[in-house]
């Protein structure tokens, strides 16, 4: 166990020492993926962001979550969102490996509701609609291309937190 902790600490020290990049620069692309928590199940997400300027990015995201409303029904929710974020690195003169941002996402979601096996048929409605979400988040880059992310959001069907990895192209 001590060897594992030593190696993990050494790895973090080396990767932190080599950290170079922070916010998404103009023309950069980055891929984000991970999992989250919410009142509507455990979301899994993947998204792509593009640096419009050194302070502004736009992107898109796909999310999927599934949860049981009771012992009889399962809800599967898919969402497609476009987002825009303002990155605070230049405004607050933040250290380069850190990327702090906030913004809005607008998207569409759809949900299907099904009865669990052996529970009969479900005659209720599936639903879909639009959602406007506010988000704030941070990324920390261990290298020029690889980092971790954490984001908090609030909005219909998407309130909660998510964490994952980021790869910059």
C-alpha cells in the first residue's frame, strides 16, 4: 500500500510539474467525457468544445441517463445540447494549467418510459422538450493535451454535477 501511495504521489508530482495549458485557446478543440450525479439518474456524457476566442468557447454535448421511478418503471433520458462558455483565465490572471468557466447550454431531451420485465405493460406517456441550463466548471490540465474536469449545472432534467476527463487536440 505504501508503494502504491508513493507511486501515485510521484505520478501526480511529475504530471503537475509538466502542466502547461489552461483555457481553450482560439481554434482549439477539446473532447470531454465522464459521469455525473443528479436527481434524474446517473448521467453519462460526451461533448466537444471549440475555442472561438481565447475567452469564449462553443460546443455540443450528448448525455444519457436511466433511472427507476418505482419498482415498476424505468425512464431513459437522452439529451443533445449546444453550449457557450466564458473562460475567466485572462480576466482573473489564473495559473495556466487551470481553466475556470461559466456559461449556458440550450438543448432538447427525450425520455422513454417502460415497464420493468414481468410488471405488465405501461400505458403512460414518454416526454420530450427543450432545456436551458446554466453551468460553471473547472478543468485542470496535467499535460498540454490531457486534463480532468468538474462541472456544476442547474436546469430542467440536468441539475447536478459531473466529472470526467478532457483531451485537447
